[in-house]
C-alpha cells in the first residue's frame, strides 16, 4: 500500500461511501474514473443517465472526488503506472526474452537491430511535446501491445508506451479525478455495451469529439487484477485513509481462496510472470492483460498456474 501524506492537501470527498466487498458469483466491482480533462459534474450526470438504463444489474457503490494535490503529493499516478513508466524509461533494455520473440514475430524485424526507444527518449529524438507524441498517428498495423506494453512504429523507431509522458504531464495539483465503483452483475459483453453507450452519450452531447480515444475520456478496470490496482490507488475513507485491501472484492475473493496478501501484492507490483498451461507449455504474460474480461473464478484459475520464482 502507498504510505499517504495528508498534510497541507485537500482530502478526497466521499459522496457515496463504500460498504465493503461482494463475493456473490457473477458479481464484480469495476472501477471507473474520469480523466482529469473530462472531470466534472456535467460528465458525471451523463454517465449516471446511461447507468440508469442498466440499473437492474449495475449500481454505483462508491463515488469520490480525489483532489489533484492529494494525487500529486502521494504520487498515486506514478505508483499506478509504475511498470509502464519503467518500460517508457528503459525502452529496449526492459524487454524480457519472451517479449523480444513476440516483437520479432509481430514486426518481422530482428530485435537486436531494431531501434526500440522508450517514450521519454522519443520526446527528445523526435522533438515532440507529450501531447504531440500521444497524438502521433500511425497505421493500425504499426501498433501492438506486448505483455501490456504498447509499441508504436514511427519510421525507423519503435516507441514503447508512447502515452505515458502525456498521462504524467496531465497530472497536476489542479486536476481532480472523479472515481466510482460499479457493482456489476452484467456479462462482459453487456458491460462493454454500457461503456459504448456512455461514450456515445458524451459524443451526442458534444462533450467529446468522435475521434477522441475512449482511454482519454475515462478509465475502467479491464479485469479483476486491474480492479485491485485501481482499488489501491483510489479507494479511500472520508479521512483520506486507505480502506483495507480486503475491502476490494477481488482481493477478498483471492484471500478466501487461500491466496496470501504477499502473493497478491507481489503480482500487482510485478505483473510479468510465467504460467504453466500444461506439462509441455509455459507462457509469459502480464497478469493484468492476461486476465482482461475474466470472471473472478477464471482469473483465480490463471493465477494458480503461475510459476513462483
């Protein structure tokens, strides 16, 4: 857990207090938070209007405004994106052997000879601002993700995690973030449909433009392990203190199924790991992307397949 500093900062405002985890089969607690540039009561009200259409199976069980100065002082964004920031800084050096193979397979070029650079180095080499790098367009075939890290080819360069500088640049004391938890009994297809309806509503009301990527509007947990990561960053009491880890529904589910706090936190902090699929097959994956859209039971099953090193 992040050790919080509460002096001389505004504390989170809790509008709907979280009442604790849910362990009913089929239920998930999915975090959604508005990006700083789209935060505001207008956007919140539009999302709630869409949510009302799904209210039989999806309810908001936590709503908070987390102040920018609280986020900055406690380095919440840096903690949240720690793995991606590492790759954005180290670039080629951060790749594992398995990632190198995936890179060569996708781009059809030798990893050794490829000009792979982290996003921060790309700012310098390409003489771009953080926002310009983020908006740098490339054909779809020039983009992929490997173990949760984005790679964008621009000319001779392969840029790792191009979006990280922009995310950090947007992070400021004045940029508050609205956070909510959706307690969902929706199937994954239904939930994605709801998210698309939310985006469509914002476009129809001219809050965002059709070409704006969804990820620049709001973030939502894409899988159970990401729910834990989001909970560590954004689940608080009215006094600005972390709620216990066991308050996070998937964390509570893992503990109930004989996982330890240490095992779970290690996976969240170091998500790249190997998994034994069967006696002949071992794969390397990022636990966040590997469990995208999984049920709690399916994510647990994959977690049990990890090779402890």
